[in-house]
C-alpha cells in the first residue's frame, strides 16, 4: 500500500467555507480542441467547493483510504523541518499545485527512495527538477488543459485592468474620492493596440481569441507555427523572436512553460526592445522574468504596467519588490485555481491516481516525464533540465 503526500495551500483565514457565492458550476462538455475533460471512475467531492486548500484534500481521502493507502495532507512544504521533508522517506507519490508548489529538487528526491510519481494538480511542472526525475525514473504528470481557459480569462482581465487603469481608479472609490483626472491620466482604450503572446499554446491561443473582439491587432511568437487556417481566421502576425514581437506590441503576454530555454527571457537587455510604455502580463511563471529588471522598468517608465499572478519563489517573501513596485496589478498565484478549475484538476488528479494504481496507462496528454525521459505533452512543451534553483528562498515567507 502506498503513502501519498499532498501539499496544498492553507484554508481561508476564516476557515473552510460552509456556503458559497453560487450554487454549482456550469457544465462543460469538452475543451476547445476536443480533448475530453478528466474522466475518473468516480469523484467524492462537490464541484464548486474549495478543494485546493488543506481541508479540501482535493477530494481524495475517501478514495485513497478505502483502497488501503495512506494520505498525508499538509501546507508545510519549505525547509528541512517541514512536514513534507519529514514524510519523504517512505512517500510513493507527491502531489502539489503550482500555486503552493512543493519544490521537488534533486536533494528532496534523494530523501525519498520509494518515490515513483510526482503529480502536479494543475499545469506547469517546473517546480519539479525534471532532469532529476528523469535520472531517477520518477514519473511526472500534470492535468493538461484543466485551467488553461481560467488563466486566459485572468490575462484578459489584467490587460483591461492595466490599460484602463482600473485598480487605482477603484482605490479612489475606497478612499472616498471622486478624482477623475487622477484616474484617467493613465487610462487608454485597448482598441487598435497591438497585443502579442509569447507562446500560442492552449492559453496563448485562447487569449488571442478572447481579445479579437476588442479590435486589437494580434501577434504571436512560438517555436512552432499555428496552422495557416488559424493564422488567417484571427489575422495573426507571426514572430520568430521575442525581440521582433516586443518591438511592435503595446501589450505583451507570456504564456510559455518555464524551462531552461525560457528562464529569464525578459531581462534588462530584452526589455530594451519593448516599446516605451508597453504593458507586460505574466501568468506563466515568475522566473520567465528577471525580478529586478521588471521593477526597474516600471520605475523608469519603460513598462507602463505589469500584472500577473506568478512569482518566484512561491510564496513570495514579504519584501519581494513586485509587491511594492509602481503600476502593477499583481495577485497571489490564483488564476488557475478558481473553484471551477479546482473541480477539473481534482478530477484529473483522481484519474491519474486511478491509472497508476490500476496499472492502466496515464493519458499522453497528462505525461511530462516517464521511463527516464520527457514523455507525452512534456516531450512537446518542455526541454530537459532543472528550473528549481533558488526555490529554497520560499522558506523566508512567514505566515
Ligand atoms: P501549452 O503546452 O498548451 O502551451 C505552451 C506553449 O509554449 C506551446 O505552444 C509551446 O510551443 C510554447 N513554448 C515552449 N517553449 C517555448 C519557447 N522557448 N518559446 C516560445 N514558445 C514556447 O500550455 P498552456 O498554454 O496550457 O500553459 C502554458 C504555461 O502557463 C504552463 O506551462 C504554466 O507554466 C502556465 N500556467 C499558469 C497557470 C496559472 O495559474 N497562472 C495555470 C496553468 C498554466 P510548442 O508546443 O510549439 O513547442
């Protein structure tokens, strides 16, 4: 029988909700490209309830314990005295969400001789040392597509919030003011602006589709080109480099995975290629950007705004400069963990576990690493290597 360690974010400070703002969730049949939603044999949770925090347990306890397994759920994940570290010695499966990632470094893998699988309940397995997993024959899986559309909605919200100066204007209301000039002195329309996505995968392409009705000019940069029919349908301009895209775009949104090839792709040098007053939205991964270069670009006005929800490390320490830099619209890492998304990735995690325990193949769509190499979706979207360096700084966050 297996021990599963599941690292989840803390419950709300007022405790796990007893009631919710809405009753139930809309029913989705399929993802936009036809991929089916998760198909576990059963679920033991109510869709629309809070599953991603410790008390929600991703709805897994009944299933795992009724099959004789041991489930440990904790939010204590950083530092050698964390519950995660203490439980590693006999853990067979580690589950965590990118919002509150269990950084699975090579050192941690070495403390877990029985470890067979690391599951990302969500998308983006960069918090696992993929090279380390390959070297040790550990499977890495994630729930592809579960929250791609959720993130795309957050990107669109952020584009509009920054360009229209929504957050400072809302703050004037809270302060009891009616300072129209203060609000609009930084407010523009997105209509007619050029917006470009770095990567046109599930999220990036969705962002382009959602922004099309705003009559923005659409650009993308990717390692592979989209089908010609899609380029024509959306009137897309393709760029083979970030430099070429940044030079013409008023708004840039990052939607590629973090791997050694993309780490710090936005830095002091590449920011020089951006138009003065460009807006940058990053809901992909904090480490795609050089932390201090972003803060400096906002101070100097090279960037007019920066928004997103991803930081490095997570949780970000209290003195992280992105908390206090000017003209930002940052949130904690939330875009992919709406109640709607949680229901999908909890079901997807259950599907992966059922496959594992019943010796059935895990869908290719969910595989990142298997049999010592990048596999499935991972072989397409990631490159080999390790992007967890520096994650030990997460220990500096104090609750
Ligand atoms: P997809 O795999 O559908 O898309 C990723 C795209 O990135 C692919 O088109 C891939 O290109 C492209 N890509 C990879 N490397 C590069 C590169 N060096 N330069 C340009 N493009 C590149 O994933 P999703 O769209 O669903 O998610 C993307 C990322 O968003 C995730 O990896 C994750 O980091 C982040 N994310 C964030 C969430 C949040 O809550 N904030 C939630 C979900 C995801 P190709 O396939 O052509 O090689």
